[in-house]
């Protein structure tokens, strides 16, 4: 046997006799999920419960280590394995990838094979003692992330039942004969085995007989062993690979394959084979051996296996180890080091948190320190992890203090205080600093210092301030107060004082002056604490104390300029500027000109700085660098004022470079998608000329329905010829620009004849006189266009007449279609669909919504007229002249822009879109209906016209109500609010319209929440004094520039006063999402304006009662008391007018309140009174109705149903029958 073989053949052929063996089973398993606990259902929802079935997540398989693990044809795919007992839910279990390698084992595995064959021969009835496991869908890479959110469980997990859940399908279906199922589980039974009457048959316990791999597998295994012992490693690899393809669950085959590769000197392939087989062995020592061998791979000999790849491979081994033993601290520590090396900050922070939950390591010093450093390494990481890290520190600090553990040293205290500093609660941070310093100095019992408002406790000398405290008495000169306080901690105390509201400058400077900024000797504190000097100076500047900031900035600038950051230099310049010292300020500007920015954020800040100081060239140079590196948002973030100019410059450059805009292509494709939905032509989305087009559209486009419903050819109506729905987007030159600007004035026909001979005095194929074309260059282009495209111009003239006829027919059909005539509706849809598509594919209307329509004679490319629109305009003009109409001058840039398309006014086109959508809504064609409206609103014709926008928005609202689409209802009303902002009627319409939808999922949607909150902020902004506005953060977490848009749009003059309807509506939106405490804030704002409004009182009462029933509600009794009080006030207000419908509503709501609180006896009274008011309610409605066709909202039926439920649950079946016969029987 070779030494190489001896080096790796370390795995015994037979496992120890005592431990249990867990044999892998082919296929995939899904553990039965825990039965869902019954959620709390309030009394008012007892009859509206629903069942939410649990969903078993799919198994996320791992990625292969290399191409060698890809399966070949006919191979058996290995899906999953059985975990060790008690670890079914621990971490991610790494499943071996399918393999295409040829695997074998060493000869030392022969005894293993003999044992397997012997057990197969015995065929006893013992069953394997193992468990299924659950692998939920974890994070992208790391199984440990699943442990972060929940508590780490040190106890052994209960053993779930073996086998597939009843309702959970598996990919393999039935695996064969059913395996015996145990009875009830008992944690007191030995080895957590099943106990009870049900379960396995009596007999010898132990490992279940190994499944017979079959004679072919045994033959291949034997041949692989023989080939290996005879040093024929290629044959050994071949036989082992075939054996693994047949059954990948036996480790010996993987092991012999690994040994064969190792004997050939192919160390990476050997390790890959051993890694794939390790999942079947379930031995964490094997994973450690693999990890060691991975680290010893020679990257020079095997360049494919770089250090980065080796690290990833080692992480796989560590995950396998952790999946077997989640409490392996060494494995997690090694994983932490590797993840930190890879720069996975979030993973490292979560891993530290997991390790801190492990028994014996709850307060590990190094883990706490590393977690804090990594978790605050950047603003993004700080935002993600600061809260959780602070919680861990709070727990550990409390533990160290309670145990008087010296592990809590000044360094750890400083880190903890830095976390509190980043959190922003400076009053609490200062209190914690004092408490911990007092504890560290052995004075934890001196709590009387907390009553002092200053920091005299930490003065260096007892006099004059400390001795003024009556409780103070120095018993020993060795007792530490201020003299033993580290400088970093003292500076923290000063910074906390500066950042308090309001700042305590005198107390802060008392601490900060101990840095002795005036001392610049070689051994001064400045040389020891330059970073502290910089932090102090920056803090003083940001808090508005520029003169004090210079006391620290200037010594640092003279002695340790290398410690300055960009923020510090800009802060120093600002101090000089604010103190009217331009000379020193100019020196700082010179330094910043030479500043080498470390990142794009610094470049953006420099661009803004140089712009503000009047150096536009320096600013533009840095801004261009930022923009070219795809960081334009950084310029917007710093509010770089030259951003718009910079953006236009780069847009022009891109336009020159690419010729045709890709963004236009993207918009065209999106527009075409909506158009296909709107016109029902979703079967084909390609271009003309491909195979699918020839198959689906041999001669013409697909229709809205059967061909018979389309306008027949020859009847004079327009029938659109096929044209791709997404024509190549055109890039139109701005009006008045082109390669040959028009400088020639109007010319007569005589002047034109001097330049070139004229054959005729009209455009070819038309009767349009050339004299009506004002400019020579434009005249030449039109003449050339009409001459080259004479046949197409003729076709366009015919098309124009068809479109005119189609609109005339639509006018005739509209009244019949409005009355519901099915034939008229069908014909209207058929004709208008062709017209809608014609309008929507006219690129000129969709090229740029930011600018209004500027006429049909637009230039493209090198200055040529766009053929599509020019021929259309010529065709319309030619037909009009032919019909005897007056000739109009043709102008490239008309003073009055045309308001017609194909000779039809835009009013009729808008009407066609609206009716098309309404009739589709009648047929419940939701997607097509709203897609048609979207397509119309995307055009600059409709979107830039207030008239057409209002008509189409009202049409959208009508369609949304017809098809019960709440989101579209909400969207339509919000669009109306843009035109009529702060309209109380529209605010009320929002709730009223949503109430008409059976499912109001759009009522409290995200866009609605954001929109109405902005309206409230705008009102608050407008009604505040200019001085008071600076104290409020109206923007909040909103990243958009909506407030600037509001200020520039002139919307503020619509604000008159606070609107209780708006406050109540936003409260309803919050309440509908379960945010009852937030809703109360706005309900009370409305209540302050209209305290006697019954709906406001009802809403406040409901909010209190609903919040009281939430699990995490504080002071539940107080919430219920408040709710009952406001409900009672609502009842008094609602019933004082003695109107029957109002009294009925109030009684029912009071009954619902008591019923919801579980007080059925109190609920019966209001329900009975509501039921008794039914006849009076109907009588009042009848008296107010003139035509006997009336409807009324009577709550008697709902009250009767609630009473029936109460009687049934209490056992009073006679009472339930009486109520049912009285009010619940349909006559």
C-alpha cells in the first residue's frame, strides 16, 4: 500500500458498536410542519373565521463544487439525507450535488462491504432509529442566518414523526413498501424512542437492515477495490463512478474514488469526491479532515484553486460541520474568520449574534467587540445592525455589572458608549456613562450623584463643586472620581453635553478643555489623541460653536494635518467663513483643490463645495467624474445645482454616440405591451417577417373577436392593415433645429423657378398648390416626399376617408350602445378598436410627454421629414382640397398647432377612447379596459390637456366602479386631487367610492398612504409661520423631492385651513391597516376641529377598542375604557335628532361594541332596540320617497343575526328560533 494511500485512508471500515447509525435514503424529505396554532379571534369575528393552510417550503439545493459534479445520462440523483437526532432544524444541511465523477473506495473498506452484505442476508425486522428533518428556505448562502431571528435552542429538539406528511407531495412519489411508524413520542423514554400502544413490533432493537444495493452495485464495488489494490487507478475510478451513479448513498464508493484520485496526484478531485461522500457519512471529524486538506492544496500547482475558491470550499465544510453539531463553537469561530476575510459584514454580525447565544459564550469579550466594529463599519451597516448590537451590549453590560466581572473594562465601555452615541439618545447615553464609570471606580452605591444636573462628580478636584454636595464625603484619597477617568470617556461626556437639546456648552467645554488645546509641545495631548481632537472640533462646528471649534482645528492643522478628513477641512473653512476670516478660508480652498478623494461621495461633496465657493470649473470636473461612474444620485443628494446642465450635456453626448435612444425603444416596447392588452391582440408580440408572424398573421392582423365582428372590407369603414405594434422609435429633432436651419423667407413660385425647373404647380398626386408651402427648403422636401411615395400617399388618402366614415358610424352607434344594445356595443368595439390602435401607434404622440404636440412636420435623423406623419398630413389636406375646402398654408412650424388627427378633432378621439373603455368594462374586460386608458394617457395629446385628462380620469373612475376594481378607484380619485387639491368633496368621494367596491384593497394602499400624508404635511407647512417651519422635518423618510415640487407648482394657494375630512380619511387608512395608535393621532386632530361629529367619535372609539384587543397592547383596561367613553358619546350625538335610521345605526354599533368585548348580555339590549326600530326606519324612508321605489340601510337583519348567534351559543334555541322567524326569514 502506498504512503499516499495511507495518508488519506483514515476512516475505519466499521463504525463503533455503540453509537446509532443513520443511513442515507435516496430522494427528498419534507418534515411535517407544526400544526398552526389557532389565532385569537375576537367575539365579533366568531362567524367569519377562515382556515389558512400551512405550506411546506421547497428544498433549496446547493450549487456544485465543480463541473465534475454534474450528473451524466442515466445517473441517479441524490437529493437529501437524514440528519442526526435532535438537529432537524439546525442550520442549513448541505446536500451533495449530483455527480458525474467515477468514484471508488480503498481496500480498507472491504470489511464494510462484507458487513453490509451480511446484514442484507439476515433480513431482520428491525427498523432504523433516525429522524426526518426540516430544511426551510433559508438565506441566500448561509444556513446560520436562520438562527439569528429566533433564540438559540441548546436542548435537543423533539423528534417529529417519520415519513412524508399526508398533504405534502414528494418528487419521487412512493418510495416502495411503507416503513413502520412509531406511536406516541415521549421525552422520558430512553433515546427519545417512540412509546405507547402503537409503534414497532416487539423484537431486537438496533440499526435497521441496510437496503440491498443490488448485485450490480456489489460487483462494481468489488471491481473498484480490486483495481485499486492492483494500482490500476483509472479502472478504479471508472468502476467507482459507475457504482456511485447506481447508488450515491454508500460512503465506501465515494471514499475509494477519493483514494484513487489521490493516488494519481489529483488532490482537488480527491477532495471533491470526499466532500460529496461526506454527506452520507455524517461525521464532523471527516469535515475537519477535508478542510485541512483543502487548506494544504498548492495553488501554484493547481492555479484553478485560488485562495478565494479555497475559502468558499472551506465554508462548505464548516456548514457541514455546523449542520451536524450546531454547538460547535470552534467551527463557528472559523467560519466567522473566513466570512470576515470575504468582507461579508452582515453575515459576520449575525454569526457573532448566534455565537453569543451559545451556552458558555453569552458574553464573550472578543465577540462583542468584533460585532460592534463590523456592525458600525459603514452608515449602511450601522442602520441595519445598530439596534440589535446595542441590545446585545445592554445584556452583557448588565451581566458584567451584576457579577462584578472585570471583563467590562474601559475599552468595552468606550465601545458601548460609541454605540449609544450613534443611536442619538444623548441623555440616556450620558446617564449610562456616569453609571458605568461610577461602577468601574467602585462607587456604584453613590447614586446621589444622579440628582446633580452637571458633571461635578467627575471634576479632577473636590473643590469647588464636588464638596458642595451634602452627601459627598471623601473617605480615602485613593478613591477615583475625575482623576481616574480615561480621556476618551471624558471627551465622550463633553460630546454628549454638546449634542443635548439644548446644548450644554459650558459643561461640555469644562471636559473638552482638559485636552489642553493650547499646548503644542512635542509631548502634548494632541500628539496622543489627534483623532479625538478632530472629533471634538467637528462636533463643535456641527453644533454651531465655530469659535470653540477653531481652538481644536487650528492646533491639529499646524501639527497633525494628516489627521484631517474632508469633512474636517470643509468644517474648518466654514468656521473661517462664518467668522469673516477669508484669508485663512482661501488657504483651505487651496488645500482642497489638491485633495485626493478616496471615494465618489467625497468627489460629490467637493463638487458642491467648489460650486458654493464660486469655482464652477473645479466643481464641474469632479461632478463629471461622479456622473461617469454611474453615481448621479450622489450629486442629487448633495444638491449640486449644476446637475441639470450636466445631465443635458451627457444626454446630448449619448444621443450623438448611439444615434437612436435605447430608452425610447424600451418605452416603445412597454407601450406596445399595453396596447396589445387593450386591443386583445396578445397572441403575437414579435415583428413582421419572422416565422411566427407568417404563421399567425398570414395577410392581416388578428382581430378583437371573430372576423365577422370587424368592419368588412369595402363597406367604407377603416380596417387597420397590419403594422408591428412596436415600430422602431423615432428620435425627433427639436422644432426649428436641423442640419440646415430654415433662414429663407416666403418665396413666390417665380422666385422658385429661378432655382430649379418646375414640372407642375401642385404636389404630385394631389391638388395642393405649391404656393401654399411657405419656405423653399420645406417645399423641396414635401415635393420630394410626395414624388417618391406617390402610391403610399394615394393609400393614405383612402385611409383618411375610411377613418372619417368610421367616426360617422360611431356617432350613429353611440346612443344605441349607451342604452345597452349588444349588437351596437359589439360593432362599436370592433370599429373603435381599430381607431384606438391607429392613434396609439402614432409615434409622434408618444415620443416625449414632457413637451406638447408641436405639429406633424417633424424632422428625424439627418433632418429629413418623418414620412409617416408628413404623408398623413398631406393626405388629409389633399382630400380636403379635393372636397372643395379652402386651402390652408402648409407650415413646418405653425403658429397654431393642428388639433386634428386624420382630419378628426382630438375631442372625438378622446371620446372614442373613453367609450371603448366603458364598453369593455361592461363586459368585465378589466385589463383591456384600463390598458386602453393607460395608452391614451401616455400620449402628449391627452396628458398635457387638462380637459382630456379630466375626462379620461372620470372615465377610469366609472370603469373601476363597474368592474369593482378598488385600486383603480383610488388611483382615479388621487388623479382628480392633483387637479383640485385639498377638495373636501373629493376627499369624501375617496371613501364613498371605495365603499362601493366589495374588496377595498386599494383604499389603504401604499400610494394612497403616501399621497394623503403629503397633503397633510403640505397643509401643516402652509399654516405654520416661516420661522416655525424650520423646526419640523416635513420630508420624513420620503426620499423624493415632493415638497420642492409642491412649493414650485403653486399648490399652496389652494390651502385654506385644516380639513377634518382629510384627517379623518388618513386615520381611516391607518386604521384599515391595523395601525390604530397612529390613526388616533389624526382622529384627534379632526376631533379638535369638529368634536360633535358622530363619525369622528365612532372612529376614535373603535380605534381604542381594536387596539385594546391586540396582543401587545399596553394598559388594555384604559384602552377599553376610552373606547367605551367615545362610543357612548357617539351614541348620544347620533340619537339626539331622533331620526330612525340614525338611532338604528347607533343601537347596532353599540351592540357590536359589547358583542366584540364578549359581553353578550349587554349587547342584547341594543340589538333588540335596533330590531324594534326596523319598521320605523322603513316608514321614514317611504315618507321621503316620491315614486315608491326606495331603498334604506336597515341594520335590523344584522342585529337579528347577531342575536341568533348569541342565543345559539348560550343554549337558548327557542330564543334563536324566535329571532330567526321574526327577522331572518325571506318572505
